[in-house]
């Protein structure tokens, strides 16, 4: 569903409500605090100007072109983002690591649910955009770091919640190490050998006494984040 705006603030506000009512609520998102955040944060301020009129569509909006053979970056569709955040069961006192936030939209949503949010972005252009967008939104306790996504932010760990905005295949061990006991990591796990290379399963990982358990949530699709691509297997 492509919801287009005429560019006015009133139009964007109306489309934000439509997004929540017709996309997010209908995808089994019922948490009032999560819904309130999606109503409060203006998504149009976190997307490139070229796609601003499509800010409230249910598609994965492109926020950066492909580069050096790596796939383009996209924001998760709002309904997938909302349901993943709901599954995180974030409490007001939680410390959150938001991995690959792109332009900062997911970070802005998470900031209204948690005590603090640390954002980690590997793309320098997106990191700069996230910093500017979040500073303009004046959301409080947010720190934006740059660096390899799989390395996390050890200086700010441990985290109660780690949220990964995209598909992963492997290399989550360092992030798991930065989870507090009882902490949760939410992401989209790539489905191996699927016909559709975008096929994923939203997954919640939980850490208890150093052990990681896995809980599948729902089927989805998302581009793979290169930092979490599985290493090529050696073939004899």
C-alpha cells in the first residue's frame, strides 16, 4: 500500500495515523506504548527527500545506494519494525543497542520506550544522517557510534535489548556477549536455501546464565546486512 503525501504537515500527520491503523494494528501489534511511539515520531523526517512522499508506505524504503558490491540499504517497513519492537518487550529502565538504524528512525522509536539508546551505524553517510535527524528531534539520551555492526559497542555494554535492523546469517556472537543476563536480541534471520533471497524469520534470542535460546516470531523479508553474512564455506 503506497500512501502518498502532498508534502504538508497535516497530510503527513493523517498518513501517520493511517499507517498505524491500517498497517501496524492489523499486523498483531497491540502494545499501547509501541503504538504511541509510531504515532508520535514523524517518519517523513527520517527518510531521504527523494522518497519523503512515500514515508508511510508499507515498503522497505531505500536510504542508501549499493556500494562496492554491497547491497543497498533500506528502512524496515513500519509493520515489521513495530512487531519486532513489540516482541522486544522493552521496559522503561532498559538500555538498548540499535544496530544498523540507517537514518535513525528506529532509534527515535526506541528512545521513547527505553531509558537510553545507543545507535551503531557502519555507513558514514547514514551515521551522519542519523546524528542530524536525532539531534533535530531532541530525544534525549541517545549516542550514535560508527563502526562494524557485528562488533557492537563494548564501551556502552551491557545492553538489555539489542535490536538489529535487517537480515542476518551469522556473526552474532559478539553482540550476544554484550547482552545482559536476561537480555534479548531481536533480528531477522535469513532462511537458508529459500527461493526468495529476501526470505527471513523474525527471531528473538534471549540470554540466560550465559546460554542463548531462540524463539521464532513471524515470517518476513529484508535485505541482508553484509556485516552478518555467513563466511563462504570451503569446498573440497
